C-alpha cells in the first residue's frame, strides 16, 4: 500500500488550512492534503470519551469537559481549532468516536456500506473533509484503478433481477438506491492510505464538479481500538 503522501498524481499537498480550502481541484487531482505532524496525546482523549453506541458524536462540550494531561490538552486544542476553522469556512464538522460502522451484507453480491469503495454525491457544490486523529485511517483509490460495481456484468444482471421493472427505469433505480456510487478495485490496484493527523479535502460528485469524484472507503478498524475522526 502506498504512503499517504507519496508522489501520486491524484493527490496534492498544501501547508495551510487556507490553501486547503482555496486550491482548486484540477486535472487528475481530486484529493488535497494539509500535511501535518500533530503533537499531543489523542489516545488519552479516546480512552476518556464515553462510547454510547458504535458511532458516538462528540460535542465540543463533551470534549471540553475531559480532565486531561498536558499532552492530552494539546491534542484537544488541535481538534477544537480544526472544528472552528471548518465551521468558520461554512462546513458542519462532526467529531466521531467509532467502534465500527453498520455493515450492509443483505444482498450478498454487492455492498453499499462505507467499507466499500465509494464516492460522495451532493446536489450542490461541496467537498468532503476528514481527519483521523487516532486509529485506522481511510483509503482512497485512483479512479483508473477502480471499476464501478454496476458495470460488472454479473452484478449488473443481479441488480436487474432485483429491480424487476421497466428497463427505462433501471438507471434511476441504480441511483435511487446508491448502487452507482460504489466501486471495486482492479486486481493491480494500489490504494492510498490517508494516514493520521492530516486534514484531507476530497472531491464530491456534484453538478459543478470539474474533476472525477474521489473514491474512498472507511478502514476496517484495528481490533480493540476505537477511531477518532473529524468529518464533514
């Protein structure tokens, strides 16, 4: 697996938040990274936060109320600054403590959960921002190393059987149930891991988008370890 900040034509790095939000996606680049080596004890924060369900959204109040060491306080301040930067930009960041996401294995032949490589779609111009502070980090997949699942003949045929309706409505069915957002890696695919501490901006499929949307997935969590993730 490639290093997150290797010389990859799909990704580009910036050195400030301002650059992260103002640099346009162009050409093959559909993932921008604010490269950071964060100081502070993020594991201490994870250990002291209460997990109320598999995905627990952590409020600023919850985070601020924690009694932390000096190193833990350093980590907390970084998270609070990130939340404020994204909020001031107009985004709606969510800090999540994660044991795991819900799996979608009902159909068997196709998965549409976040562990499956997928793109995000929006009716308006927007981007996906994410930073993993602790735990396993997400992967992205170069667009030319992925196949849209609905274009795989055997999957498409099973989806057609599932649809069981007029052919003219089949493509709408695929979109309505988000099947068209999901991809599978080609045999020689080399995913790019996003690493911890870096704040990423990923291209979303929307009407004004000038580049291909970024294909990404949530990682399988490390056993016995929670993830601390900021996403919007």
